[in-house]
C-alpha cells in the first residue's frame, strides 16, 4: 500500500463550481457544506457552487470556501478508506489539515478563518500592501535583494514554494523596487491578485489580535502528523495556538515542508480546489507520485492510481 501524504491548498485556488459535483454525488460531502452554511449564517455553498468569482475572492469568504471545499473532498476520500500517514496545508490550508487530522473541530475552524480573513483585510490599508511570485532566482539572491530594497519599504520572503520560486511580500513600493532589482539579475516577478501582504512583518499586529480568537479554541492532539508551515516539522498540541499566530507573519516553508514529508511518503495527494500544490511538489519531490482530487473524474483517477488498493 502506498505511503500517502495529503496536502491542502490555500487562498487563491478558489473558483465558482468547486466541490459542486462531489456534493451532488456524496451526501457526506454535501453535509459539510450544509454545516458551513448553518455555522456561518449565510449560504457559503451557493457562493462555492455558483459564484460569482468577485464574491468568492473576498478574503473572508475565500478562506471559509477553500477550507469547506477541501474538507468536503477529504470526507469522501476518508469514507472510501483513504488513511494518510502525514498531512500539511499551505497557509490557510494548514487549518484544513488540522481539521482533517483531528486537532481542530470543523465548526471552530470555520469561525477562525472567517475572523482571520477579516483581521487580515483590516491590517493594512488597501493598496499599500503587495505580494509577488519570483521565478528564476536562487533564494539567497532574493533574500539579498529584499535587504537592498527595504530602504524603500518593507519587503521580505513570504513563501519558499519550491526550487526556483519564492513569494515576496510587504509594502507596495518595497516589493516593486525589489522586482526591478530582480529583473536586472535575470529573474521574473509576477504580482499576485491579493491586497493583503501575508507572511510579512506587516501582519504581526494582526497576528496578535488573532491570538485572542485562537486562545478560545479547545485543541486536540493530531491523530495523524501535521507538518507546520513555520517549522517544517510535526505540530504538537502544545505548539497550538502559537504556531498559527506566527504563521500570519512568518515565512511559509513549503519547499522544506515538502522535503520533510518526502522522507515518510511516496504518494502526495492534493485535496481541494486547483492543482497549485501539485506543481510545486513536482519540483521539490521529483521521485514521488502525485495526484489531486477536486471532482468525480480526479477522484476516480486517484483510486485507480493507488497501488495495492484501499
């Protein structure tokens, strides 16, 4: 039987129609959406299934929508007998992983990510923050450029995604200057369609505000190991909620997380909308089998592709 790792996507993977097909075919997946609608007091399921994209892209909606869709899909996989050995999620996806592995109740996670989105949105005035993906440069080069550009505005590495790709985050002017410097050194920068400079020191005050929400939660020891974005190692119950406070303003070590998981798993399955993580993992864990589940066709492919059955 394959040694399976499951990974959960973060904000930016959302699209209208996500999860609809599986919710129509699997009552337990549909129940996850119904629970979200009840907890949140509005029809999140309608936004997920029908859009519009503009509504789905609102930070406080996005986070709950991606979380709910990811966990609805995971419920189907679990009901079919899939038991992962290890799990992780990118940024917001870490909450999906914690729910999937029993450390956090789904209802609590919904309330947390709605609040998280609201606090993040208010942390930096619109137009002042920026994030951008950087391709074609060594991480050390990007770190040096961020230091050089910091005199023009806060800018730092937000994500180590995979070899040759990082994300930078901070004040708009600092990010733009860093982009010009990187371009002169042969790299390419692509601005991300987000207004919140996540995983930068600009989010530190927001993180402390969010701490109060996290401290209200009753955490459990994970049934399955969950790998931290911040530390790239297993999360213990004693790490919570501190690890999620730090996650808002510290660098996401996704490349390092993938490498850590690769020591235990030979099959990575991305659970949730999109295939962003699969592309990143392919560049880090080149000898591993990859798959993703977001609809009926991909669900069928996954179960055909797992050797030894489930």
